[in-house]
C-alpha cells in the first residue's frame, strides 16, 4: 500500500482498522517531502519534530477510540496561517524570523482534532500573485511540468497535494488563489462563501475578499476538511453565524434536475481551445447525469479585473501598513529617524509585486482620487454581485473555466503585471460577489497539463457545489489520467 | 489620469516606501498602464448604485463589553526588533 497515494477518506478507514498508524503515515509523507520537494519547492518549512509528536498524540487517541475525522491525517498549511511557535513568513523577507504567539482559528480547529502538520507552504508574497513566482523563497514548480508555474498564490498548497507530499492542505483565496493553482496542479480546491471560515490568524491581504479553504485530491477529502474548519468564530467580526451543513453526508445526492448555468461571457475568444473543449465536455457529462444546462449572462464580467485591482490593492495598502519594523518582523534602522526606519524597512522587506500593489492601492485611496477609483470600484462591485444574484434566480450552480489557459511557463508573465492580472478573469468575480466556488480537475491539455472547471454556488451553498463536483468525479472515475511524478530522488 | 514620477514620489511618501530610481521609473510606467486599464470602469453608469464595502450583509458585529484575558505583554513583545522596560523601542518620535 503506497501510503502517500491514499486519500484522506481512505486513510481514515485504515487508521480506524489499525492497518496503519499515524506515525507510519507521517513518516511516509516526510520521506516523500525530502525526496521530492527539492525540485518542487512547495514547502518553506518542514516541521518534522512537531509532526512526529502530533502523530504520537494522534495514535494514542486512535488507540483510545476517541478519534475525530482528521485525527492522524498529515496536512500542511500555506505560510499565511499564523502557527504558534512556528515561524510564519507569508513568503516575505519582512516577516523572516516572525514566530507567532498564537494559532489562528482554522489551524486550532484542525489541531483540536489532532491532525498532523507537516510544514508551512510556499506562496506568492502576502498572497499577491497568480503564479507563486513572487516568493522570497523561490517559485513553486508545477509537479506536472517543472518548467511551468504551479499557479498562485496558494501554489505550495496545490503542488504539495498534487505531488502527494500532504494528504490535504489549507490555502487562501482572494481573487482565485485556491482555485487557480488547484486547476493548474490537477487537484480540488474550494473557496467557501465569505464569512464561512474564520479569518482570525490569517495574515490579511484584502479583508473583504480573503477566504480560507481546503485543497485536496478529491471532493470527499475537500468536504472533510471544510467540515473541520467552517463555522462561526467570535474572534472574526466578519464571520457569519449560520449553521454548518454536513458536507460529507450529502455528497452523493446527485445532480438530477439541477440547473447548471453556462455564462456566455466566460467562453471568450481568448479561451484556450483545450480548456474550452474540456469545459464543454463537462457540461455534456452533467447533461447526461440529468442536470439541466441553462445559458445565462453575467454582463459585468469584463469589469471584474479592473474592479478587483482597485479594491484589493486599496485594502492591501491599509493591511500592509502594519509592517513597519516596530512590533514584529524585520527592522532597518540606519539611525536617521522614525520615518526613515519605516521607509527603509518596507523598501527592503517587500518584494516588487507587493510594492506595486501597495502603491496602486494607496493611490486609489488618496485624496482627490478616492471617488474616481476606489468608490467607483465599490459601485461596480455591487453590479457584479447583482449579476450573480440574478443568475442564481435561474440556476443552482454556474459552470465556467477556472483559467483561460493551462499553467503557463515560469517567467512568461512575470514582467507584465497587467497580463498576469488578466489571467484571473474567471475567478475574481466570485470573490467580489462573496460567494462560494470550487475548482475540480476535468481534463488535460494536449501537452498533458491539468485543466480545472469552476463550479460557483449561491452564498452558503457549499453543499450544492460539493455534491455537483462529486457527481462529475464519480461519473468520470474511469477516465485515463497521466501518472503523477514518482517518488524517485532528483537526478543531480 | 497620467502617472508621473511626481505622482509616484507622492504616493510612495504616503505609503512610507523609499524607492530607488529604477523603481520609480518602472512604477511610473506600470501604474500608468494599470490605471489606464481600470479607466474602463467609467464605461459603466453607476449613478444611484450603493457601493459594496462588504461582501456579507453583516452590521454591528459587537460582543459584550466584558474584559477577558489577552495575549499579555511578554508574548506581545516576543517578536519585537527592539524592546525595553516592557515597551517596543523605536527611534525618537517627537523631536
């Protein structure tokens, strides 16, 4: 039994039966990380000792018959999640050496179940990026092709799952940062409705857009992870106090009579032919399963990227003002006063993309420009939200591509920020509307790169998109798929 | 709205960022390009539209005004680049 090839739900059965221990699982994943991660670079930090200790606790709990759903399961966390006693950097130089004194809520909820954390995962710095090339720790390579990006900003989270270096991971999604890397790496990634999962202990990028979500190898695993972290948290003032459904329980409810919307604005001429073919084939599968496919329109789609890059950057400029060298992180003090300390600390600590977004956001909020840029964008955001509200009057789920192309090459878009931003066109509207969406593998390009489809649901209807995804997965289970890279050591 | 190096210097000052000459040049053209792109929002008539500040219709997310244990000074100072006498130490703030 290749332990690292098991899904979370398979591991649970074996752990419960006593066929395998948490210690053995942890060991297998740590070995695979050591063998493979040198050429993928998904991990910023491997927490070997803590992982083994956690596995011991998990095994004790399993023996006592007190296991929770994720007890003993080896997971990893994007380095944006504050973890007590474990350095947390957000892939930025400005936070090198920062050791948080507390766990965030999502982390704490997993720890309570005695899940095992293997390490902290690489990401675009401060979650700003779509390729994981903006990291102070180097880019993450796509496990399917090391010359290509893993996607971003949760590139490490997606690559780790795809390469079987973790059974599941947590990422964050502000403009597509879970869904897009999930699509590029061929794994499942879910962005819950805004307010569904607590943001307490998640280093903030854009506070009205950020959401925490799971990445995993299949839909059932995603449902298990979401179940563990979803729910009201008094420490997050934007957390919504609504009951949490039993996501794993309703996965098999099927899609008979489900109305699936196909928005015409997402099937643009720039869409890669292989992506278009895969998405259209997926619609056929759903039609075959008894779903009703409905043509819909989301008329303001084309304005979403512009809207996002004003709102997100504005919020980021405010959130990142806290990195000034006073209370935590790096400080650059040349003895020429407080203001210079701020300026030099930030100049040295932040990477180019972060600076670019801080500058854009500061400009958009500045006196004389606030109305024309930030306020205007907020009004457009209302129009985009209303597009979705109207669409969900006609359909239950909306099916779209996740990205206009499969994973692009490393370095291909890094010198052209606007080009990079435009690749988020399909994922951004969901964050602006605040609703939920997941990315599910649905095919491969001619070159063997994964293609994901996006299923968008109504606010707080994660149950619906999960069962819709599950139905597709079950129906296409026998489809041919290229093998993942094996656990052979890198050839020097 | 044309972005000039003067604009970039002003914004950098607001953002407490010191920029090198190359950075100013690059940011001037990048910001100009990106802001020219976002001008497309002006194609939309948003008269009378309420701005969305917040994704979820939550209001007044208050808690009861009761004191409860917090982090504590020792933990709070743990990551301080410089501290003294239970405080964060910084360059002189008031001349």
